């Protein structure tokens, strides 16, 4: 039987094909547990120990509980993850048609393993801005679960070297095939296979799903996404779409929701656009978190001096996935620092601070794992391979808060299907629950 936390994870992943859906689902879960939604443009009145959350741009969310005592002396226990994943973003207004075959033009978002997106039935999800009958604009979420298209590979007979490596061109190779209709009788087919841009199947699909005319659509952020559900593989593995970084989001959400009010403040952050650098209004490299912490302090009667004292008394955990050891490619790892699936959360360390971890923040997270009775691993890339980065170095630099970067080990990172260990997710949730319950002061 699948453990309850893992079952909740699978349901969350399946319901969150885009950052917009992830935030919508987290907002709903927080409201069910009594958290109050706040708008950035409204006046706030905060009660110590009560849960609140703020959504920015529909794809980022920060939930928080003000501490039971003023923040200056106790600080904040913070944990953050990101809501976005690599994907193929649809260019909704344009369909590329050739000889009766209609394809939707796309852009590559982030750094996906492109080959994994080919020959898979793809669904469509995201948000659409619609002009209503009263002339007002309304944002609507769209999630077409059924397969709507596919990116077909070239037959290997026409490219015998395909398995030796092939570079896919986003403009020509990656448009998503939506339909194929024979031309009307008498139509002369071009032998050149020339392509023309036209409005067609994709826009018709979206308008049909939303029940609106094409003229009512004033903007859209839509993505072709995995159509298959998350699966439990073997005895203790989970395989699915967007585990990077829905694993982190769900672990933080579970830990925050289960936490009780403490003397210190508790903050759960879910930022967008990590995969493209985070430098957006809803990204970690923005004013979002600093503004919010400043507002919490001010509404608690804190002075500017108190705000800086609160930051100095805080501790944050940046939660993203870590590159798990892959037995097919042992030469790509330093095996002394290659985390194993189901071996527990991994602390991520890099000499050039691609991760925010230093010796002191690593030690503090190890203590949290020890207190939660869960194992702890360490990830460091080979000395001759530069690792990726996370939101950790960004918001720690913006806030001046000591931060540790950690993650559950993950195979096939940035593939359309990724694989993680069931026990790692439970262990991470437990460690984060201990983090929210523990004083952040050094």
C-alpha cells in the first residue's frame, strides 16, 4: 500500500501540470486548513500565530505565520522551492500547416531533455486571459488532461545516425502535431513540403474548452505537458512529470501545514521561473520575500532596526532536487558525494556557491535531520563538472539570511519523466517539519 504522504504527493503532482496549477492547488490546501488569503494591494491586519498566504502573478506563493513574540528577537524559519519546470510553451496564435498536417509552434522554456518530449502524447495546460461580456479581463486556468498532440521523431531509416546524437531545432523540429486532414479533392500538393502559418487547430481547441470566441482571448501562457499520471515503480520509487521541483513544494507545504505556531515566524516560499534564472517579479531574485518579511515586521510594531535584527536571527532552507547517482553513468559522479535514491535528503555544496550552503548551515540541517530521525546525505559534483544552481544563493544574498541548499535525490532531472525515492520525500517532509518547529537563531 502506498504511504499517505506519497499518495498525496502523487495527487498533487498530477493536478499541477504548470506553475499556475501548483499555486492554485497550494492555495486551496492552505485555505482548507484555515489560512487566510491576503492581497498585496490591500491593508493587512495580522494575528500572531495565524496562517496567511499571498499569491503573486498566479505562479508564486508565500505562506507565513507571524511569530508569537516580536520578530526582532526570534527571526523567521524559512523554506523555499520553485514551482516551474522545463517545458514546451505554445504559441497559441500560430499554427504551422503543411499538406494537411497542422502543428502548433512552440518555444522551449528552461532546459528540458528535448528527446524525452518526442513521440509522447502531450496534454495542454496553463492560463488564458479572457475579456468577459462586461469588458473586464479574467484569468482562467486551463488543463486539458487528454492528449492533444505529439512531436513525431524522424524515422531512423531517414537518419541512420540518430542514436549517435541529434540537435533538435525548436523552430522546425519541435512544433506539436495536432491533426492531419487530407486536402480537398483537386488540390495540388506541393512536392516541396512548404509550410505556412495560419490560425487553426490549437486556437480552436482552446476556445472550445473555455467556451469563448477567439476574439475574447487577450493573452495566454499555455504549455504542452505530460499527459500520463505519476506512477509508483517497483517497491519504493515514484516516477512522474515535474518532480523537479514539485517534490520540494509538496514537502514544504506538508511541513508548514502540519506545524504549530512558535515564538519565531514561519515562512514557506514557492517562487516561479527558477529554470530561467528567477529574475522576474514572481521569481526568487525579486523583492517578493523581502517586501513580505518587512511588512510582517512593520505590522508587528517593529522599527527598521528591528527588521534587520529579525533577518539576522533567521535561517532558511532552499529545497530543490539533487542529482542522484545513476548506475549507468558512474563516471559522471564523485561517488563520495553522489546521493542514492531512498538514502535521505542531500545537502548540496559547491565551492563557488552555486548553492548557498556553507559549513555552518550544513551543520544546522544535519542537526534537523538528526532530530527528525532521518538520514542525511551530501551532494557535490565532480570537481571538473559545474553543477546547476537553485533559488538559495539568490534570496540569501537579497535578505542576508544564512541558507542551506538541500534536495531529494532525483534521476533523469529535466526529463519529461523523472524518478525519485518514496522514502526520501517522507524524510524531507519530516526534516522540514523539524525546521519550522525549531528556533532559527544560531
